C-alpha cells in the first residue's frame, strides 16, 4: 500500500461494495485480522483486502494512509480487546495482574498479529486509554510519578514481550511445534546426571513447566518486586 493521504472528511465511503456492504474502518480491521490469521504479513496489501471486501483497493485509502497505518490499527484493536470489560477495582496488584494477562491473551488469540505488531506504539485511542488507566492505578496506589512510569513500562513490555514470544511459537507449523516439544524428552530427558546433574535432577519438573508460557510466573515476580518498592516508599499495604 503506497503512501497517499486522503483528507479526513473524504475518507468515509457511502456507496456499497460489490458485496453490498458499506465500508467502515472496523470492517477493514476485522477483515485484515482474518486475512493475517490465514496468510501472515502478506495479507496486508490493498489487493488482498480489496478482494476480500469486494471493493476497489483504492477505497481503502479513505481509511488508512498505508499498510503501516493499518497495522497500527490492528495493534490498537488488540489493546481494545484486552481492555474490554476491564475496570479498576482499587486493588492495584489485582488490577495490574488482570490487565497484563488480558493484553497477553488478546495477542495470543491472534498470534500472527502479535509477531507483526506487539512491539509497535500506536498512539491510537485504545492504547492511550490503556496507558491512562494503568498509570491511574499506579498513581492511585501511591507510587511517585517517576516510579509509576517505570512500573508501567516494565509491566507493558513484559506482557507484550511474552505475547510476541508465545505467539511466535503458536504460529509455527504443527510439525515444527511438535518437534520443539519433543526435544525436552528426546534430548534433555536423556542427559546424564554425570554431565548435567541439575538438568537430570529437575527434568520431570522442567519438561512439565516448559509446556506452558512463563508469563504468569514472571508477572507474579514482577508484581512482588513492585510491591516491595511500594513498601520502600512507605506506601505498601
């Protein structure tokens, strides 16, 4: 999709497409999500999107400047889905845990989008509201502003980094994913206690734990550290 800016007041198409529907930003985003799930990054082209929507590809420029603009909209949609139904309760630790888990889960539901966009900053409505809400939880808990910003940064980056990592594993072809899982038994399970005593001693636990994401435990470690810092500021619960 080449760079081409259409004035805001001319972006909305009112005529139905060949399939009898009226285009909207939401329709384009939802169609792009389905296409990316099937085809990956190659799906983000005006040709594919236009064909899927039954619209002239040039009509998409009424809504998005280019494919990167659309990609940012997909990333922002993930944040919006994570925030849907979430409300701060006044328990800062529970609130941060819940929003971090939601962000991770939203991206894992769309692993190919996670691989493409989990590292992006959108500046769009869902993201700005999420940043505002998380900072509100932290400042309401009594964190000084600099500390609140640092905790927000660590929490968001942790959730997004694990989302990208776990999504990349989910996006692997089935044979490759199964081969990776077999390595723990085929290789680690056969290591000698003479050469790898710690692996041999912990292997059953290691093989079991590595089947799942490390995000839940890493999140609790982060929250423990955050609570300790809040206590150090004389504001712990």
